[in-house]
C-alpha cells in the first residue's frame, strides 16, 4: 500500500486494511498474514490512545508519517503492532488484532507451538506479532518501502456487508467506542473482552 492510502483517519484506514496482507521477512523465513481484525485509535480526542496525553519517546512513531509500524511492549511479556495513519504530526494508528496465515504456515507453527489450529496462529494481537516474528527492532519500519523487512500488501476493498464493527477490546476508557472492525465469519477473529478499571490503554 502507498503512504497516501494510509494517511487517512484511523477509522477509515482500519476498514481499508481488512483483507490486506502483512508480510514479514526474517532470517528464519517469511510469513504473510491476511488481516481480519483491527482497531482504530486516534490521539488527543481518544482517551484510550497512547497519544492522548501527548508525544513521548515511546509513542513518537505514532505521530507519523503514515505507513510506519508502531511496535510496543505490553503487560511485560508481549509485543503488539500497529500501522500508523493520518498526516505527519497528527497521531493515529490501527492496532492489528488478528489475521489468517496465508504463507509461511510451517514457520508460524514453530513460533506458535501452543496453537491448537492454524486459525489460532495469529488470533489476537500478541499472537499475530509472534507468528510474524515482530519485535522491538521493528518499531518504526516503513511498510511502504519495497525493501522493508515488513510490508503491507493491498487487496481489493471488502464489501461493506462483510465487515462488522463493535467496541474495542480491553480498554479502560472509551469502552463503548465502536472502532474495532473484523471480517465476518473468519475463524481467526479473537473473542471480545470488555475493558474496565483493570484494563490498560492501547495504541
């Protein structure tokens, strides 16, 4: 995908990314995942966002330019990955929640040995990054660069009636904002868990 396609409101970018493929190339091999579940996050007007209180070294990538990968460590054990959207200097990103492995299934299985089925290989944001082999060094990678080790490959937009929407998972605030989008009927879509006081903010 081009930077211009991603430099839009995260709510728009999130729906456009459904069905697109995220491909990761590592020394171990390549894995590609078709995105089937995502969440949109903005900045100063989104209290569930990492950028709600302003720019920090941790969230700097989320301020653009669009088309970069924002990777962060959560709960002291997992990495989550986001695709930055909006224009340079304006924070916004799409959290990659789940996908279907379409290439490199054997490598994804090695990375996710506890997955009981292939549908579970990238079912959830931490599982998705694990299957792709994404870690802290991937933070800031330009997904629009043909030479990048991680790329997002465009697909035809999905029909509107194949996309479902609902509240974001596990956020402590803005719990009813319907900015989680998923492909209806995909077995790789993760389960919904409502947030609360114990939950933490996401992207």
